[in-house]
C-alpha cells in the first residue's frame, strides 16, 4: 500500500503538487475567516434553574422552593449531580448531566418537570432555566456614567435602548446589568398620614390598583361592523394619581396625594456599581453556548459604534473595555503567530545548513504549512472551533511535522548524490522510490508512535479532559497529515525539483565538518563506555528524585492583562457601605502603576445566576499592556492593598483561572472542602475548625467559610391569639409587610414604547427606621385600625445568608488559595489534620475538591493511561525494529529524555502542571522516533548491504544518520524555542513550559542517541544478515 502510494506520487507528481497548492490556498482562507475562542468549552453539561422568591427568608426558600425543585428533577436521564444555594428571595439549583448527553434535551427534560411543579409552589413563584452560556460566559464588560445625567436616566437608556440592541446580536445569551436606578412610579405611603385619616395600607393599594390596572375593553359587533373598545384617560402622571379619591370623610374627599408622596423613584435595588470611583452602570455581556468569543466581541463592538453619537450628545462617559476577553485571544494569537514564523525561519536555516541545497530545504519546509493548514481544514470542517488550545497543539507539532519530510528528503538527496557517482546510474524515479521506501517503514511506525503517546489526553475526564483533548486532537491530526505529506508530496517534489538538478556529490560543508569529529568521538566513547553508563545512571537517579519533589499546580498563571477581585464584608452590609468600601479600594488600585481602569459592582443582577448579596462586590481591574512579570507585580500590589484593608475577605485572580476553578468546584479557589450534614450549627462549628486548620498551614491565603451565620434580621413573631381576637389572618400581615418594604406592583405606567411599574411602598424615611415597622396600620374585620406591634412581637435577631445543598444534602464549604507552596503537599497536610483534629460522625463527613484534586486526578489518569498507551508503543517499536532486545535498548533512552525535561523545569522555575505532564508525554514519543531511525538504519546496513555488525558499521551507520537526527532534533527544538522563551506572557503560559520540557528532553535524549546508544547496541545489540 505504501509502495503504491509513493509510486503514484512520483508518477503523477503534478496532481499531488496541485492538490498541495489547493490546500495552501483554501486552508489560508479558512484560517483567516475562522473565529477564534479562548479555550474550548470546558464546563460540564448543566442546567441552572433560577427562582425569584420575593420576601422569603433563606430557610423558607430552602424548604418551600429549593427542596421541591431538587425532588422534582431527581431521576432525570443522564443526571449526575444536583447542587443548590438558597438565599433570601432567591433559589439557584444547578443540575449537572453526563458528558455524552445533549444539553438541549437536558433543558427540555428539566422544563417538563418544572411545568408540573407550578401548582406546588407559592403563588407568583415560577422557576425558570437560565439561558445557556459559554464556559467563559463573559464576552464584554461595559460601563456608563455621567456628570450631567442621573442614574435613573442612564438605567432607562440601558434597559430600553442598549440592552435590546445587544440581545439582537447573534451569539449573545443575556446582558446582566448592575447598578443604576430602575424607574417606578411610586406611591410612597406616610404611616403618620394613614393614622391621621384612619386609613390602612390596603386602602391605598386598592385605590391605586383600580386606577393603575390596564385591561382590554372587548368589542361591539353588529351586522356589518366590529368596534374595538379602548379605555383612555387613565391616570399616568404623578399629578393625576395624586387626585384619586381614597375615601370620603364627612362628605370631604380624601385624595391619594394627601396621604402619600407620588413620584418617580428607584425600585428597591439589589445591585449597585461604580466606575473609576464614580457611580454608574456596569453591563456584563454573556455569550451563548458554543458562540465564538472573538467573533461575537467584534459584532458587539460594531453595534456599540451606533451609540457613540448618543453618548457624545448626552455627555455620557462610555467605557467599552472594562473587560474584554478577546484582548487575550488577540494577544495570544499575535504572540503565537510571531513565534511560529520565527520558528519556521529557524527550521529553514537549519535545513539549508545541513542540506546546503535550497531546493531540498524548500521541499522539507513546505511540509509545515501544508500539514498545518490541512489539519486546520479538517478541524473546521468537522465542527471544531479554533481556540488557544487547538493552536497550541499545532504549535507543539510544528517542529515534528517536518521530521518525516526531513528524513525522506535527506535520504533521497543522499541517494541521488550517490547515484550520480555510479558508472551506470539508475533512473531518477527508481532512486527516489527506493530511497523513500528505505526509510518509509520506520518513519510510519515512528509517526504512529508519536501520535499514540498523545491518545491518553483524549481519555482525560473532567475539566482537564475538556481543556486538553482539543490540544491532543490537533497534535495527532497534524502528525498524521505530516506523514501523509511525506508519503506523497515529498517524493513528488523531489522528483520534480531534484531529479536532474543534483550537481554536488559531496556532503554539505557542515556535515563534512562534523562527521569525522563525531566518528572520532564515538570511537573514544566506546573505550570508556562503562564509566559513561555509570555516570548516566546516576544522573537518571538524581533526575527521578528531583521529579518527585517538583511543586505542582493545575494550570500556570495566565497573563490576561486583567484581574477580577472579589470582596465580601459581613452579611447584611448595605449596598451603600459596599460602595463606600469600593471607593476607597478603587483609589488605592488606581495608584498602582500599570492599572488602566477599575470598575465595581455590588449585589447581583436581575437575571443573573449568581447568588450574591449586598455585602459582596466584584472589581474588574484592567491593566495596561505589560509583560507577564509586570502583571504579577500588579497582582502582588493588589493583594497587598486588600490584605491591609480591614473588615473584608477577598480573592484576586485572572478571569480564566477563576472560571476553571468555578467549573471544577463551584468556587474561584483551588482548595475547596465541603462538609456534609443536617445540623447547620454543627456544620458551622466544624467549618470554623477547618478554617483554623487551613490558616495554620503554610501557604494558605484567602481562607473563607462560604455560608457564614450572623446575617442581621428583624423577626416578626405573630401572636395568633391576638390575630384571632382582631379577626386578622397571617397572610394579611405578610402582604402588608411585602408591600411596605418590598413594594407592591399595582399597575403599569405606559409612556410611548416604554412601560414602568406603578408601585405602592412606604416612604424612604419610614423604610430606613426599623422601629417604624411596629407602627404600620392594619385594618381589622370591624373596620378599626390597629398597629402591627399589637399583634406581633418584633425583635432583632440573626439568620443565615445562604444554605448550600449537594445531592439534596446540606453542606458547609470552606475555601482557600495556596501561595508560594506546593499544592499537593498542602492538600496532603490538610487532609491529614482534618481527619485527625475534627470529629466526624456517620452523618457528617468532609469532601475535598477543587483544582488541587482535579490536578492530582488528571495527572494520575494521564500517567495510568500513558502506561496503557505504552503497550501500543511497544508493539509499534517491535514492528519497526523486529527484535525484543533492541526494543528494551530503545526504551533506555526514555529516562535520559526525562532528565532534560526536569532540568528545563528547574531552570525555568516552572511548576509541574497538567500541561507539563503533557510535555513529558510528547517528549517520549519524539525520543523513541530518533532511536527507531538509528536502529532501522543499522538493520538496513546489515540486512540489505551485507555489512558485518562491528564497531566500523556502528560508526558508519551513526555518521550516516547523524544529519537527519541532528536536523530533526534541532528543527524541533528551535521551532519551539520562541514559545519556550519568556513563556510568562499571553498565549505561551501553558505551551511555554511544555515547549521548554521538550527542548530540554531533546537535548539530553539526542546526546544519548548519538553518543551512548551506538555503544549500547554494539555491546548488547544483535544484528545478523
């Protein structure tokens, strides 16, 4: 089969060259027009159910809403886990499904169950499935503020003009809006005036509802016409509502304006925001599931240009780049593209130096763009979106896709030179065919081995699998396509360009220079072979010990040019106080060199799935263009500011790192411990004990108990005897309180195409005074008025801000970060002390999760799967070499490759991440390839040319393979050098350490291959013709 393919390529070389040109043209077009994302979709298949529960306490939300939803969706096909959080007025339930499930079918199954639940929940409470969003979620964070316009005007512009336009952009799932003032036509009740006129809050609600309600009037139809009935003239302005009559007192009408203040005011806020320390509005644009971040970002930015005249005319300050993930994509792409171009230049220079022929260098180098673009075409046509990990796989494969072509071209070139020296030269096509087939078998096996060692990446589970599988797919695809190029295009080009154009008969100058030196060195090494072997084994032993002591991390620091900071005060802290704290922090952040902008939002968005209270704030800190080292300095300064600020807990991280951590455990910290149980007080005690243990371990930072007790509450304890005496029902009290403090919507106020709520509530002054709650008037059955204090005991108490569930079981969670300490060692000590110092029972138990556990599991799975893949590698090696003894000698090269990789990790100061382990896996495949090429050539010399197996043959074979081994090693190393150099920069954080490990391992394994392997084969190998 291979012989037929090579013969066809030589015979119909024009067709194969034309196909290569077509791939170059079409592949370039597809790459130029393809969208680009940050990471592949790394979130599991999940459906988030959000339920607004106005007025319910945390415990009530848990019992009345959350538990019922959990029970309702239990048992769905493919459902793996259910996690929930209940807070005051909100329930969030997250259902995670199997990886192979259809996300849209999952949503359909959930919605079907929710429909049947509607009759079991309190009136007006409707659970909904949150719109699907991408793993990275945020596409853009935008901001607005103004010196001349108030927050209500800005919010109306956002809600009625900007947001609808953004939602019309393809790929946008939602826009979460923080801050501003949502306008309501509020009827603000003064309790003193109610008592003066002998009115209750219900009287105001009833009067306003009758005036503000908008309904259709029906129609009149006779024999030949139909008339629609439309009622107009209803009150629509504060002045008109003020003239409404509530009651008549001795013939005198009492109007709404006499007992209330009617004006446009803000809806009770659940969020607030400021930009650069000034009050404003922050908009978080959320991308749809599967949407392309870069493409969607550019479409949104085109739409936002339409609003520039409006912003300019109305003196509105618009911040278009508070956070833009596409910046990281563009920087990464620019960096990777530049490094790949530099790598390609290195490749061409090395090829020319060793081949000393422009045409041969061109033939070998052409394998790079053809293989890469062919891989991109296949990926795009099969529905795989390009992202940083896919491009990283192609970048890592850059130096290897040219190897097959180098080996083939170098051998053909050498055989053509030798053919010219013959008295009766063979035909060019026959020489090219014979030379190509001479190395073809070993090249094919070596390529399959290199591809096979990457297969374990495709079997990883969890976030690690979803992140690194696309890298493995693109790498394997590039390697296999490069093999196809070497089998077809390389012989075709050699026949076309080299057939009658070989003028030189000697080796290239650099090869003539190093061959005798190498031969002499090899002869001397055989004389001191035992000492060198002993020294090599000692080096391997020290290297393995060093490997076991390397510090580890799930992913290296990502340099996105942006940091997200979370701060949390005591539960119950008001939005105004959160903004006051934020203003002070913002001023200190702005003073840090390199910070470009700072924005803050507190609370939660109306349609957001986050369960944040008024005590919680998030800051977007955008940096100026700077290196990775400078970004780390800014982060250290930010942490120093936050550490020195009293009364807050905080976390500071990059956006992508945070999203990955949240996907793994639900939190933005790498260390997460869940404690399960039923008694909340017991869980609190154990959680605090666990937090104390964490704080006592070296490296712990940002320790937080995620469900702290102590949220301030006013408890209105109804006196049932008094209620019965006065003829009142509990629901009347609840409705009155909700209207007074939450507001009661009584109608709609239509202004053109905009519609605002008409709401009844207490006056702002009365709402700010906790003691006024006892004075709220209530209407009894006999028509008399009493105060709330007469039928209820009101006292200050504390409650819970939130309650967590996992698998319908209560839990308490403690999280922390680890700084300047090995993550594995930290987790080992934490587990040991937790089980030793905290008494657990059969009803309470801990669960350790987070990025630390994900990393350990991913590394363990990768090593185990690599061992399994190693079985396939051994089979291929045996097929390529045909001798079990030689297979074992080939594997002796692997520890030396490990040594070079470890030295690279130590010298670069990197940590051992999942990406680093992938680098070692890649390195082993490359190392085995070079060993196979040398062994196969020895077998060819003995079997085909009939040479005896002795020192002379060993030196001759090594000298003949020296150019190709050096070329492939140098080409691979230099192609990756730009990525490995200064890798602490956008686009290189994950690939850089991998490239450094490959370069270091190539150096050590190539030295062994060239210096020790011939001697080992001479002593322990067995070749016979």
